[in-house]
């Protein structure tokens, strides 16, 4: 042992050279491995039970409402049925799934000290980030698919084989919902990477999505009188378009009581998809940027 | 390959506070090195930089010659570590957690199974292999963490106060485990502030205080650092001894500088010299016929050096 100054090593360090280093799996394999065990952890966790309870409650309420009122506007064809039940519920559930599974995905590694176990392994931080991202995506997708199964079960009951006559619009709506999930998860991971305390991360994301964005959207619309195209909560409006049709981009609505005409905006496909893609890519990499620099102090 | 750990000018500052100040230290070979220092000395900060949990302000850390800061994946591939009592995902069992960490390290499934059985047996957690970690006590989790650090049979093991949170029996078992590891071709770098633990298991020590390395040496040579210094020796007798008897018979013995009374039957003698002088004194004390039943250093050589070096730092 020496406590004297030692030679300054070359950039990148010397080679390991014991023959075992090459056995460490590739980054991609490690991402899949990590996500598998993280997903298993989610499936056994209380949060998954909570999420399933929310899905079941949402599905049960919609089932009961349709069964009681039997609205003819929904029961005419599959697109109307799915348009009425799928899009709104999915948006709501994606938000909950993102918060419940993703809110503390990164912050929890610091607060719960699970990161000390993971980061002691020969894995890159980006691997941990991607593995957890994939696991949250899978857990959220399971929740959304259960909800979809409930909706399609209802569709089968009311429409029979007609429920499966043209699933293209529903598939397109599901694809848009997944894009929204990815964008939301990017946003959630960004905040989760910025905090070392799970509660803060979950609270900030929940408050932002449940109240903050709605308030900002209203302010932008009513006070600034501009289209809030840059809001994720606005862009997600396109999820229902394949089923319900694309509404007019700008609508003038006259309030019969106040006789004031207000301008309402609906995102175009291009806006919606573009903004969701932008949020997904931008916030995901921003979150990784923070996680790469966060220290386990 | 000879296992090694090396810090080159390793420095960590948190704002204006310097937690570690240009640490230059190289340890290599199959041995156990105790990384000593009082709370806040910078021990954990150093180990965290060796495992890339925090980033150096200056300098680099190397494991087996590979820079942790530039290639953490390769550097940590031959290293097992236990830093600050980590938590395993609570819904996973130890067996599943080891499957994950073993697979991430590139171990084959049959290798993981075999090693899991060995390391869980070593920490006496075999019967808990299939229970969720979330139900474990702190001590049980720490045992599983130690097992996890050893899973891949690494060349280098970094342990940050491994007996933290364990009951006395658990602490003794951890020491036994670490002693067992020394028999293999492995470098163990273990931080601790429990001197008896370090004396018990380590071959070498490095003493850190306020972010600075005070010394690093073989444990066997630590006593030499005391030079011709005076050591405290506790002597216990079967029956009370009068002060007059002590002054007449004990005080004049060669090497005895002074004495003080701890109890009617126990004295602390300040003795000059090393082990040969102590051996001679023991024979002479026993020969006085005072009923000597115990003769031991009031503090170990390491404790003496530790306290002296730390107090020099305080001054």
C-alpha cells in the first residue's frame, strides 16, 4: 500500500485484462434485464393493486352508466361506442398510471436507497433510466389494456360482432394513447430525476397535470387569446379523433346566457402528434441529463 | 491480475466544504485494508467515488486499473460493493435480486444459482431466500446486501461499515465473513470507525481525518509508529493491593513510568517500550506473588495511534 503520489493514469484508464470484463452483457441486454425485474417488482407492489382498483372502478362506473342509460348515441356503431368510452377514460388512466408508476421511478432510487444497490452494479446510469422507463411503460400498458378489455367487453355485449367490424380507428386511437403515455412518462421522469424525494416528485407531477396545466391552458386561452398548442394536456385531445372525427380547429361558441362569444381550439393531428413527440423526446432526454448528474449523497 | 484500488488526487468539495482533499492511495494484492476515520472524515465519500455514486471534483478512482469515472461499467465489473446499507426492491426475494444482479454482471444462470446458495449460506440467510426483502429487518437486509456484494466472487470488495445496523452476534458474524474472504485471492477495502473490528480482520490500515490521509501502513507496523512511546497496561489482581505495596514492588520494575488506580484490584501502568518490554514486565509482575490474573493493553496500538493522529489533526 502506498500513500505517496502515484503515476497519473492515461485517459480512460488501463485495460482490466482478467478476461471477465467482456462477459458483462451489452447495454441493450441490461436494459431488458433491468426492466424485467423492475416490472416484476411493480406487478407485486401495492401501487399496482391501487392502479388496478382505479381501472376497475372507472370501468365499473362506465359499464353501469351505459347499462342504465343505454345512450343511443353510443350504441349505434363501434366507433361511436369506443369514441364515447375509450378516449376520455384512457387519457385519465394514463395520467394516473404515469403518476403512480413513474412519479417516484427515479426519485425513489435516491430516497429508498435502491439506487445504492443498482448503481453498485456494472451498469450505466442510462441503462438504469431506460430499464425503469421500459418497466413503467409496461406496467402502465397493462393497466390501459385491462381498461381496454373492459370497454371491448361492453362493446361485445351491446354490439355483438359489430364491435369488431372495424377496429382500425380504435387501433389508431390506441396508438395515439400510447404516444401520449410516452410523452407523459418523459415528463414524469424529468421531474422524478430532478428530485431526490419521491413525494415531491409525485406531488409536482400530480398537481401539474391535474390542476396546473388546466389553469395555464385556461389562462392562455381566455386571457392571452392564443391557442395553447404547446400544452401536453391540449395535445392529447387528438386521441379520440380516429373514433369521433376531427373537429374544427377553431370554434366560436356563443354563451346563451352571457351572450359572449368565446373561441375554442382543437388541436390538429399535426399539432397533437408533433407536440406529444416533442414532449416525449425532449423531456425523456432532459430527465436522463439530470439523472446522469445527480449524486447519491 | 493483482486486484487493486487506486485514488489519484481524489478530491470532493461540497460548496466551500472539502470532504476529501487530494487523496493519493494505492492498495493492491490479496488483503484486507481498513479505511479508518472519525465520522465525517470522508470515508464514505471516498468509497462513493470508487463506485461512481458521487463524482470527484478533481482526480480519479481506479478499480483494477480501470477508471471508474470514464468507464464505470468495466470498472465495476470485477468489484462487489456495499455502500450505505442499500435497499433491494422490496417486492423481490433475495434469490430474484441475485438473479437480477448476477445477470446484469453477465453470470450464467447455473453460476448464479450456485453462488446464490453459497453466499446466502455464508450470511446465514438460506431459509429466507424466497421471502420478499420488504419484510426483512435491517440486520437481515444488511446480510443480504453483503451476500449480494459477494455474489460474483469479485476480485475487489468495497465495504462501507458492513456491520452497521447489526446486533453484536451479527457484527461478529460479519467479521467472520470478512476474515473468510481474506483467504481467497481478493482485495477487501473496508471502511469502519470500530477499531476493534479493524484490528480483528484487517492486514493494513489507512487513516483519514477531515478529508486528508494521515497515514497508510501495515497493521503490524502501526505499533512502530508509537516509537518509544508510553503505553497503558491494565493489570488486575485477585485481591486489593495497597498503594505502599505498589510503590515498593511494582513502580520500580523496569519500564514502568507511572501508575494509577482504577479500582482496589486494578491498576493502570504506564509502560515504556514495545512488546519485548511488556513480556518481561508480565513475567516480573507474575513473579511478585500479588495474584496477577489479567494483563492487557488498556488500548490497542491502533487505538493509541488513531487517537494521537486525530488529536494532532484537531490541534
